[in-house]
C-alpha cells in the first residue's frame, strides 16, 4: 500500500510540474514591432521579458496567451496590424480570433449588451 501511495504522489507531482505554466504578471509582454505588408508578411514582434518573439513563428495558443498579457493599447495595435491581413490573422491566432474580435467589439460598443463602452 505504501508503494502505491508513493507512486500516486510521484505521479501527482510530475503532472503538476508538467501542467499549465503560470501566467506572468501584466506588463511582462509588450508590443515591440510589427509588419503589415504583403511582401514581408503580417506579424507582430512581442518583447517577452527581454526576448523578441515573432507571431508568425509561434503557435495560435501561444500568440493568444501573449496577446492577453498586452496593454489595451498594444492589443488594439495588434488588431490594427492584421486588419488588412485576415488570412494571416487566422493562421497566427487560430480559433482565438473570435475571442479577440469580441474583445474589440465590446470596447467599440458594437456588441449587443456590452456592459461598459469605451474600455
């Protein structure tokens, strides 16, 4: 029985260690640069704790997690970059584009039932 409990505890510890990574405090991610032309492509460059990360080289969920940590102004800038490149937007953010557009629409007061406009 002791072996079983030890094994169970060990598996629990390993699963917790390999689980979701904690989200950093707000402000650890900022928008550093962007490209929005057909020749070089549509992407943004995040500054994540001093490391530059390009959105076109990351997966959709990673891009969305980084976007959620941006300031309101940077979030709006990312959506502006991809305004004329919806295919690139979908490719880099996947199914999360709907959540991002909802966020923008609530702030524009174009979503019915938006609780507070302009924030």
